[in-house]
């Protein structure tokens, strides 16, 4: 009798499972193509995973760092445009300020008559002193507006990838001058109303000059700034505080004052671009 030995059954084949992907880096099929996406920078071999850079307008630290680097590099790489214009405007402002104080003191000295109490200054003479001082300080306003407009124009040139000339850094277009004047008037009125409204106005109008530098009319620049601040209130407050600290530190030294206004405008424009989802260019080199 012949025995039938069953043939061995074939070995089970490993079941093919679909490749697993990390959901943290899996592309979203429903993402809107118009929104910026995070950029992955591959790390060198053997040095860990790739570094993911947040897209503009999505990370406070990234936006602040990018705006600060942009402002600093723009100043360093355009020394003639920024340093020369800043030096000229600073000298003019200092001369006008000193002249205003000297004239006011001369007027006060001519009005004050000898009195039994030499330390007591009559109220009328004191009011005249401040009136003369204020009147003599008025020429500082157009000088500061011209400087700020030139800084705005130069910043716009840097954003476009070019290098500003000295003439561009000295004077900007009329829309920036009028925008700066409007911002100053609104902030001054708010400051006179118990100071707090002035702080609120300075925050809400933080992006007015950058919007004007990018082509908006004065009224439209105000509207764009208010809308952008309302959509990014926390980020704007932190950026405003950063500029306040920078301004306080620069006021203690002579040289930083020369580039304070250009640095303000460059930083504001950098934040303006980032919060609109646009990457900042590397300022052009000589």
C-alpha cells in the first residue's frame, strides 16, 4: 500500500502593510495653498532631524527675530544712506533745540524783574517762557517728519532688494510725510487726554508708516494699521515694547540716536511684512 505524504504547505508570506508616516509632517490635503507653509531645513547627516522654520506671521519669536535681523543688516549694509542722513538730521534737531531754549531763557530773563524772593518766578513770565519755547520748537516737527519719510522710503527700497541712496534716505514721498503727521497728531491728542489714549493710539498706529511706505494713502494706512493690530494684538504689543526698550537704550548714547528713526521704521516694516505672510529678503550687500 502506497502512503501519500502530504507536501509541505508554502510558508506564509509577510503581509504588506501601508507605509506609516508621521502625522506631524504629513502634508494636509485640505490646506489652503495661499497660506504660507512651514519650511523644513534638512540637517547635516548624523545631526538629528530637519529643522522646521515657522512660516511668517505664525510664531512671535520667529517674526521678532526676523524683523530685528532685517533692520540691523539693512543699517550695517547701507552706512552712507543711513548714517549720513541720520547725522545731518540729528545735528539740525540739536541746533534747533538749543536755539529754542536759549531764546526762551533770554525772553524770560528780560521779563523777570527783581523781587524780594529771587527763587519765585511770576506765573505770567513762566507762561511766556513756555510759549516761546513751544513756538521755537515747532521747526523741529517738519524736520522730524522729513527724516521719518526718508527712512520709510529707504526701508521700502531695502524690502524690494535694492540699496537706498542718500537722497532716498533724506526725504520720502508726500504720502509718508502726511501719514507721519497724522500719526503724530492723533498720538499727541491722545496723550493730552490723560496719557492712556495716547499709548493706545501709538499701538494701533504702529504699522501706519510701513503701510504708507508700501503705497497706501494716509487714511488707508491708518485703516490698514488698525486692522493689522486688531488681528495681531499680542504680537504688536510685544513689538511695541521692544522698540520702547531699544529707544530708551539708544537715548543714553550719542551714536545710536543717529539711526534710531531708521531702525524704528525698518523694524516696523519687517513686522508688517511678516504679519502679512511674506518672507523678508536679505538686504543687498555693497
